[in-house]
């Protein structure tokens, strides 16, 4: 489960394209932040992805990615040309292929490595999708098969690309757009797969004017009732509309931290699923394990990433392609590791779940002030001292989290129901997280 957002320049305070995504995956499924430089074609001429090997191109673009630790592909990322992409699991009535093929995450990373514009990235994904298909298990501890949707953007344009098997539909974004785990393109597509149109015609899916409502034809209503995809998409779009035309990185971060309007909300007590997603017992296995906001503009594009789970309890930190990524310790896996940034934060996050409201109150004001200060620092930094400024922001964020961990006093009794606590205790034990 994920949520992705984009706002074009006319809708933003500084005339930049804004992009944001929460990557929601299983709670021990750590994400790795990486910058990969340009890569030349190898002697073999082939590259290994998550499940397949395919031919290489002559040279790739430099990319920043956030990927599940066990995959080649990425959940979200950017390249040196200012192209950004986030993917979404989509559930179609026609089902998802179980046979191994390209994953949605593979397609995302391949598009970043091979495309210099958002329009080119759309074409890369379509071409690879039609050639190799999509499929295979994309779950961590639980099997998970799905199709994929994408928001793809650059400094001037953005697109929604929704797929089912080798079928696809494209809609160009005109102002702002949200995408969650549900088909959302109706009859307003700009382009559509000829194979999908042929199938729709044969099945009688077209309306009286010969148009195809993609979402109506493909959406699996049962799966959507469980994922609350349409509800989250509508909530995100409403928040974008409220902020436009003065959206800025802080507004996008606030959207990624949204828990809805319920006065009694808590991670254990939530109706449906919220944009800032928290795992629980039963079917709600996913949580927001990594978050990204990008301000894409000519001159300097700045990406803001948590590198940690639960954006409501995390700090967004700056990353710029061409500047070294600050050290985060060893790449995280699904095993607890105090040397890893992702797992150090996870110890704090999981301790605060016993009383989320109190934990959030402890950190929220300083978190927001830190991020505001980071944005000022990066704006003021010249090219010659960007690396120093970025490294200082990451150090200050780590120091703040260390203070919060020291100041946090777990409640003597959890505010949550027993089943919620047991679900976390079981997964903590699997990962080797020490008891608090």
C-alpha cells in the first residue's frame, strides 16, 4: 500500500514541480537509500533484476533510489535529469500474474536509469511492460501479487500510468494529482493500450460513445474495500487542492503525515487506512517504511527523504544528486541492527506506538522546526558547500532522534488493545528487536 502525489509549477509557491510518496510495505521490510552513478554497458551486455535478466543499454543515468532491501527495483526515486517516479500496487478484476517477470519496482528503476524526461520514462515503462510483462511475488514475509500504477514527473510535466498485465493507460497531469492503490483513470485517458481497447470492445466494456472507463472496467472492488485505495486517493487529492496554488515541500510533508480527521485516531484505532500508514494485526500488515518529497526545478533539485519509517515520527533530510549521500550505517535488512539508521529509528518508533499521541507531542514541534531550518540552510548553501550543509542536516537529525529516545518514557500500560500489541511483539521477535 502506498500513496503518491504531484503538483505542477503553477500550483506551487516557488514555481517548482513537487512530488511526494509514502512507501508502505511490511513492518520489518527495511528500505535502502542509494545513489548509483552512471553505468556503462558491461562485457556481458546483460543485467540481473529482481527476477529476470535483460539486455543493458549503453549508459544509464545517475539515480537516487529507495528500495526494499531484497529487491533490485525501487519504490521511489529520481535521476540526474530531475525525473521522479513513485509506484503503486493496483488490484484488477483480471488478477495479477504470479509467474516471475518484471516487477513494478524494476520498471520504476529502469525508467529512471534510461529516461531523461517524464515523457521518455512513460515510453520506457510501456515498452518494457509490453516486451517482458509484469509479475512475481512482491511480498516480504507474505505473498503479494499485484499490477502497478505510477506517477512520473519532471520540471515541466507529469503523468499517471496505470497498468494491468501488459495493458496500460496514460493520463497527463494538468495541475495536481494523487494516486493510491486503486485504478483512477476513467474515460479521461490521453493514450491507451491498443490491446486493452481490443479486449474492452470484445467484452462490452465501452460506453455508448465508444469510450472505456478504465477504473470502472478494471478495479477489484473487494480488494479496494480492504486497502481503502479510493478513499486515500480522494483524501490526498483534497489536501492537494486545499494547499494549491501555494504548495511547498512542508505542505507535501504534511500530506504524507496525514492521519485523517478522526478525533480518536491512533495507529491501533483507525477506520480504513490513512496516508501515513501504520501496521496492525490482521490484514493491515503495511506501514509507511520510507518517505520522499522532491522539489524539482531548473538549477537545483532537492529531494527530502526520511530514510526511516513512520513520517509522523521521522525527520525529512536533504539529498541532492551529485552530492555524496551521508552515511547511514550498513544497508538495513529485515534483521535488527543498531548500526543501521533505519533500525535505530525503528527502536524509537516502536517504543512510541504504546502511546502514539504522547510520543508525537514530544517530537512534533522540534521536528517541524528542524525541517524548516534545513530548508533554509540548503537554500542558502552555495554549490561549493552543499555537501557540508547536507551532512550537517543529517547529523542534526540523528542528534534530535537520540534526544527524543532519551526523553521518551514508555507508559506503564499500553493504550492499545492486546491483539495490536501481540502483532507487533511477534514481528519484533522475528526481527530480533530487543524488548523495551
